[in-house]
C-alpha cells in the first residue's frame, strides 16, 4: 500500500476571490476532496430540501445563514468523508463556526486569498457556474470552451442569484464584519500551535496566496 497523507486545509478569502477555482486546482494536485459550503447550500436549494427552502432567502439577501445550521451541515458532510484529506471552502465563516470545526478536527493549514474589493465587484458580474459540479467560469479570464456550456458535461451554465451588485455589496460587508475575525483567529491559533516549527514551507504556493508558513513567520519575533 502506498503512503497516505491525511491533509486537511481551509481556503479563505472574500466572496469572488477565486476560492472555487483555486480549490479545484489545489484539490486535484494534492488529491484532496473539495467541500464548498456554498455548493452544499445551493445543492440543497436545488433539491428543495427543508434546509434549502429555509436558507434560500438568507442567501439571496447576501446574509450568512445561522451558525448552528451550517456547522451541523458541514460537520455532517465531513463525517461522511471519513478519513480522507479535504479542502474546505466557505466554512468556517465566523468565529463560532471555527470553534465548532476545531472541536471536531485538527486542521493542518489555512490559505488566504487576498483580493481587493473593487476587483471582486467586477469579477462577480461576469461569473458563470455549472451548478451540479460547482465549476466556475468567468467570461473575461476563464471562459468555457463553448460559450454558456460546461467544459466537462456540456450542460448549461447559470449565473448565481446572489451575484447582483446590491447583494455583492452586502456579502462583502458580511465578510468584513464576520469573516475577517476568523483570519485573526487562525493567525493566533497557528502561532500558538506551531511556535517552534514551520511545517508548511512547501505549501506556500505563490501568486496571491498567503500560505500558513508566511502567517507564522509574520508573527514570529
Ligand atoms: P464565492 O464567491 O467564493 O463562492 P461567497 O462567499 O460569496 O464566495 P458562497 O461561499 O458560495 O459565496 O456562499 C453563498 C452564500 O451561502 C453566502 O452568501 C451565505 O449566505 C451562505 N453561506 C455559505 N457558507 C456559509 C457559512 N459558512 N456560514 C454562513 N453562511 C454561509
Ligand atoms: Mg465559492
């Protein structure tokens, strides 16, 4: 049997920062399962589950869904995955969610995508999505091979109902007030946990990515 490395990571960044796109690439390269809270919620809405029906208006208004609902949903998905490596995208989004995750799992690294808000506004309006798989396209810099159709399945692409300018503004606000504190939470947590070693040199993947090694270095004397 080959060597199996259990790696568990979180990707963070404002709405539209490219979490979905980058996560696909990272999870393929490293053999991790990509789990996106937004994709899970949209699948629930599409399937008209009780949670989906209850949460739809929250999401369409650009507000976060309640912590206990999303924590139960995502921790349930992770439990079903058993002992596999994963990359979490969109969860945790608040400090209570981060604490709930911490209680259940050891997370190895946190990646933060740092993209300026004006760039985001522009990107989101040209974003197209393949709903069943979560694959994302952008008409200006990552277009599908055939306009309007998914590269893999050929099925039609859709735009997200929460990608309108007003809702995007509210999502950015929610990010600032509720999600940025999670980054601070992990900065402190990582420093405490890995004070005497810098284990993630190799995961500093360049570009706009801030690997955990850099977070650690920034905080060390
Ligand atoms: P991106 O543009 O990178 O997909 P996003 O943050 O705008 O990021 P999703 O992650 O797809 O969008 O989430 C869409 C909506 O689902 C959020 O605006 C929010 O209402 C809800 N949601 C998703 N994850 C969470 C979470 N962890 N806690 C609370 N609400 C969430
Ligand atoms: Mg996403």
